[in-house]
């Protein structure tokens, strides 16, 4: 069995290492991969956004499966193109991927199907948006670019001035390009945030173990928003009762809505939830595995990922046993100084063995490259040091214990991953 994974982050590395454990013993390829992934898969220098290039390569190499992981190739229809070429895929088709790639689509769907989400208005005209915020009496207010914006298209405006500046940046200066030609302005919600990734085969939804991301760059949730600086699983705020409520009010209604709209979802659907005083609300959907949520979730997944892919492809997810290990897992991201703004690349990473690993933990590589046998930094988020324990304390101690021994110039990491859980 040959499986091609698309992407180059820590999330992809975690998926590849899970696929390697499969009883099907697949040969694994990755486009384009990174320095650390090269120890676990054959990396092929084809860009993750090159739909034609990936289809051609997958056909030539007779891939049995292509696992399309990042948002942009999914939004560009890579799954549709591979299926047309007769290749099995994991991931949603373009129309279903719009649940992430268009906030206007997902907000309108939630409104139509009564799925709890922040109250909102949509604007295509910056003047009307300005007039609207002018009339508001309560702040903060949340401004979101419609399209994909590398996770940065959300502005929490503390007052009218910030709201106006935000609208100007997104709609007139187009800091997120065409993603900002429409915006959503929505109510500010409060409460603990939970990430729930779920396997979906079109009709059946199987939530994975819950997790908690840490989006800000610095301790105490200070600093700029990033792609995610660390995760823990399970998320202690996500109790059995909350899970039941989410299944009834959010998960099942979402799957039904996507079917009714003629966009059946298959793959991994990411529910970004906020547990508000009024119950669980949807903050966002992603049409894919989250990064770095995947690192902690895969660490606990006890079932064969290839069997799950098969079950989804055959619409038999309801009959596929899926289980998670007891205990907890934690992932601490080591990042390049300056991230999420400018940072340098090419610094030598010290402390890893020849496979880019460290004993007792899983080191998932994000921004690394391998040169003359040395691992070098090659991105903002560099490594996700991930550990499992009988409880969260043990998982965190193991992860932080390893992080102390892995270094590069200007490396930084948050010291309070999981602190809110105690
Ligand atoms: P998103 O890119 O949609 O995940 O948003 C990034 C972050 O902004 C979320 O993780 C939340 O912390 C915050 N956020 C987004 N929408 C809201 C909202 N309506 N109320 C409060 N915080 C929000
Ligand atoms: N960790 C958030 C995301 O993957 O979008």
C-alpha cells in the first residue's frame, strides 16, 4: 500500500508517524515534507498547492491513497481532482471545504440550521461596515475576513477606533488579499475554548479526544496570535455532559446541514468551540486536522488510521471501532525568535538524535530542513515536542523535560501550556 501525504508541518509529521504504525504497513510519501518528516517518509519536492503536479505524481507512482491535510489545497479542489483521476483520498471535496474557506458560507449555514454561533452581519461594502460599527454600543466586537488568511484573519476590536482600523485594513488595504473582500462582524463571546476534531464519512460523525490550543505567542495568553504554540488533550472543560450537548446541538446538525446543502463532508471536521454561559457555541469550523491539535490527538489514538480512512471512504464509519488511550498528552512548540513576525532561518538545532528525535517523547517537525546530516530551522514554528502520560502533569513534565535539552539560536516556547487545566 502506498500513501501520499500532502503538507509539510508538525501535523503532517504526526499523521505520518501514526500511519507508520498501521497493520497495513504502508509505504509513505510526502509532498513536500520537511527535514524531520524525511526520517519517516519519502519526501518529494512538489508544492502542497500544486494540484496538477500532485495528481500527476500520484498517478505515475500508483498511489493507493492521498491524504490531503492543509486548508488551501482542499479549498482549491485537490480531492476532487484526485478522485476524478481514480485515486482514493482522505479529505473533503472543494464544496464541503468551504465550511472553512468561506466564513460567510459557514455563518449563513449555522443561522439557517440554528446551530449556536455568535450573532453576526455580513458586509461587502466598507462604508456600510463602518456605519454599522459606529452604531454599536458594546465592545469588543469581532471582525473576520471571509476567506483563508493563514489563521490571522480575525480582529478583536476593543473599541470603535480599533474596529474602524480593522475594517480599513481588511477591506481597503486588503492585508489578507481577496479573502477580505467580504467580512463578517460578530458578537464577542467569552468562555473556555475547546478544539474537537471529528472523523466524518458524510453521515456519521465520530469525535476524537478533545484538546486545547494556545494561540497567543507568549505566556498568559499575551502577544500576537500564532498558528498555535502548544496543545493538551483531553481538554478538562469538555465534560461528558458538554460532549453530549455538542453532539446534539452542533455536530449532528452540522453534518445534516452539509448534506441538505448538497455538500456532504468527508474527512476530518474541526469544531472550534467556545463554552459560553449560554452553552457551547461554534467559533469556527476547519475542514481539516488542526495544527498542533493533531500532534496530541494522534498521540492518544489507539486505532489503525488506515482502517479509519477505509471506513470513511466506504461510508462505513459507524461500524469502525475507534478508541483513544487513557491518560493525557501535551505538545510544546519550539519557535524561532520573532515568530509570528520576521525570524531567521538556518540555525542548527542541537539535542536531537540522527532521526530528529529525542528519547521518551515524539518530536514532530514543522519548520526544519536536513543539511549534511544536521537539522536546521526553516520556519516560525520549528518543532512540536509531544509526550504522553498517565495524566496531564506527567505528559507536561515529559514534554518540558525534553524541551530543555533541545536548543537553537533565539528559540522560544511558552512555559504555561496546559496551566489552565489545573
Ligand atoms: P479563528 O481564526 O476563527 O479561530 O479565531 C481566532 C481566535 O479569535 C479564536 O480562537 C478566539 O479566541 C477568537 N475569537 C474568534 N471569534 C470570536 C468571538 N466571536 N468571540 C470571542 N473570541 C473570538
Ligand atoms: N490550531 C488551529 C488550527 O489548526 O487552525
